C-alpha cells in the first residue's frame, strides 16, 4: 500500500516546518510542493534542499484541482509521497479533496500539521480566539466582486464576534490583494453601504507577514488604514466585534489602536 503525507510548511520560510515534517520529507520517495494556496515570502527551494537533501517538485493548481492530483497520487501509489503545503495542510479545502481521493484509491494518508494564519493572525492581534466567528476570503474586486465578506462580517458582528478576513492571492501571476485595496473594495460594495457594515469609521486590524520575524499589526479606523503602508504580503484583516477590556488594551498596546476604543468595551 502506498502512502501520502501532507506536511505543513508554516507561514514564512523553510524554517517553519516541524522536525517531524522534515523527517517525513527525508524518508519519502517523491516530494512535491505547492504555493498556489498561500504565499511563503521567505521560502527558498535551494535552502530547503540544503537542510533536507531533497529538492521538491513544484505542482500547480491545475495539477491538483483540474488534474485531480494525478501526479501526486500516482507517485503515492508506488511508494511514499510527501506534499509540502504552506501553513497547515488541510486548511485549504483542495487538499481535503486530494486526501479523500487518496483514501478512495487505497492510499494511506497522514498529516503533519504546521502553523496556520488562522491562529497566527489572531494571536498577533491580541484578540481572544474563542470570540471569532466565521472566516471569509475577500476576492479581487475587479475580477470577482462578492457581497459575501460584508454578509459574514455583519452576521458575526450581530453576535458580537470578530471576523478574520483572508485576502485573495494569485501566486502564478504574483498578484496579492493588499489591505488598502480590500478596504476600498468593501466600502464600495452596496451591501456594506446599506447596512453600514464597513464604513470609514469602522474599527479594523491589518496584519502583514504573520509568521515572519518582522510582522506588522496595525489597528485603527478604516479611514486611517486606507493610506497605511503595510509593506510586503501576505496580508489579512480582522474586523472586531464587541471588545473585552483586555482585548481593547491589547489592540492599543500591541497594534497602535486609538485610545478611544476603551469607551466601547463590554
């Protein structure tokens, strides 16, 4: 029986992978890596090869999604294959589908987890993780305008919950939705306008390069973050719901939020 191991690479570079993930990689017959689900700005295949002794074979979105993962599954049927994935391997639903197909073929599967943006961005913000509701992706407004982010933010706020927003990426085109572009897009969506879900006076937290040695976390009102320079990607946004007094203190001390947010705590 063959084997397919999903290994999380973490959030920034080749140093983010766990020791267990490294050992799994070294013992594999074939090693693949994908970068279409997220961006690892500091990752170098050459540096990875130096520590692992292996230069992984890149796979594209079309190889895994349109090709049903054939290149990876065929390798796993005849030995041990490892798929290196940014972040935590099964956060991306495409990899869940690949795992299901592997099991359907009789291929044993295992997962070596890695650091995820879902916990890293929340941790950097200082907000309480148990007060987050549904997450949502904000797409490029010029290609796929969607009212879904506004609806999710509104639903979460109604329950007093925070919303983590992941910003769209197109790695093959080296295109990454910026925090400034995402906010401008939300302000222009009619659903947001009517419900006043996102206005220039809405409190928001921008997070850049989570997992690196120089992450940026900036909290403020939308009007302030529209012109803030967050530097290089990857990016994410958090729209807070009702704040506990400790959360407000964290946003002020850790993310430079205005002192006035203390007036709106629970």
